[in-house]
C-alpha cells in the first residue's frame, strides 16, 4: 500500500483548515450567469489605485525581466523617513500576512505560547499551530480585545502577543489608555505585535502610539500594509517596524525577492500620494454613516466601526442571508466560521455599491429599503 501524504506531513498542520477567501466576483457571475456583481466581502478599498500609482506601475513594466530589489532599498528608505526611524528598523513583506508568519517562525519554538484574541485575524492561530506553538485564546469582550484578560494570560512561556488594532472582523479598536495599562504589565521577554492594517481609518487622539513603544526599546513589532487605504491589495505589500536586531533576525528567514518590482514601485508612489488616502478615508467615513442609518431603518444591529468594514447581526442564519445576497449579485462575508452564526462582515463600498447592498439586504430580509 503506498505511503499516504498525511503520514509524511508536519503533524502540527493536520488540524488546520485551508483559508477560505471571499468569493471572487468572476466566480459568482460564472456560477449564476449574472453580471455587475459587487464584492463587499474582503475589506478591500472600493477605489482603484491613484493615477500616480498606476503610472509608476506602468513605468516599471519594462524591467520585469529582472529580479526585484531584494532589500527594497528605496521603499525602506521612504518608510523610515515617514516614521522617523532608520531603514534598519524596516522589513518588507508579501503583505503583512507574510510578516506574521515570519515572526512566528523566527521567535517561536514548539511548546512556546502565543496569546491570540478571538474572534480575530485567522492567520495568528494558524501560524502558531503550524509552528508547533500553543495558542492561548482570549475571547473578545463586547466585540473588543480584552487587554486585561490578555495581560493575565501571559506566562513565562509566552513568546508573542497579537493585538489587531482595529480588530478584524469586529472593526473595533483598543485605546491609547488601554494599551498603556496593558504594556505596563508585559514582561520584557514577551514580544507584542501590533497589527495595524486598518490604521488610516482609525486615526484619532485615542489611537495608541504603538511606534512610541518600539522607539522606547520595548519588544514591540508594528505591522502596516498598503493593501487597504492605498488600494494595493492585489500587489501584496506590507511592512514591519521593529528594533534593528529583530529585523535582522526576520531577514535571515525572509524569502529573497519576497516583494515584487511592481509592488515596490506602487508602494513608493503611494507614499507620496496622501491625497488618495485622504479621499479613501473620507469615502469610507461617509459610507459608514450612510450604512449605519440604513441598518437602523432595516432593524439590523451593527457594531460601530473604526475600519473600512462593519460587523452586523442579521438576527437569523448568516449563511442563509449570505446565499440569498449572492443571488442578488452582492458578496459579503458570513462569520459562522468565527462562531458568530447570525453575523455578516460587510465592507464599506462606493456610494453606489452601498445603495445596492441596502436594496439587496432589504429584499432578502423581506423589508422595505428607505
């Protein structure tokens, strides 16, 4: 009898379910024979990259026969200037997703613990499990990270703590005051990872200065991405900020050429295009308030958001509503895999997409849209 593949695999991965991304528009249209479907499932920016970024991508096309700059020299220089650090404080990743995996592989041994919130970004627990680490899961409280409980969960075996701020899928954030109290209780041997993929949509006087802790010499890693506010989800480019010694360790296992040439050119141009980010932030802010009003009119409960998506409770099977919305040409994300049987995560779209969503929701719920 031939040897089975599973018997050859790393046993730590056998209990991990494959990640299921949001349904692609093309797939839905092909399956149902419909046109003009909209996708509000994956927290993408509803606006395309800016004209400046598109021109930078076009200009880089002629050099695609060459490998990209493996060190990302110019992009790291620009990011260092933006954040008031040196280039040695910066590491680039194929999205911040890759950097999470690098952190786990660099710092966790089998048996080490990582404190992860739940529900939160699924890559935290799966990366820890794949490395043979122990996932110490701390449930959210009122849809927000419970930093008090996360601090209590830290033991001498805790190597990493993941703080998604704002959190995915609840779109809530923890405040500067809460983080200050939390950091006062974190021992020096524990690394705190602030995953701030949605930071541009959450900025305000109450948002924590996570970089400040890193600059003070704390064991802190800050993750950011160009996928959201910069409209570059399709190019997969993120970055991490940490002490140069930590960055040096990550670079030992970082794959060569992990950020492609077009992604580097686009991200560099995006850093010089604050007007696009401001336009996106204004669009999302207006869209959030429009949807709040419409959800209230439909009798749908929602969690106030500090990101570009909203968690809603439809009061019945989320999978059922999700399937019905697909037939209306609207893709959202059911949260049943997170244990929230009646919740949907809905990305804020363009004004037209938001109105289309409301109309579809009203139709499948048997209610009248305003």
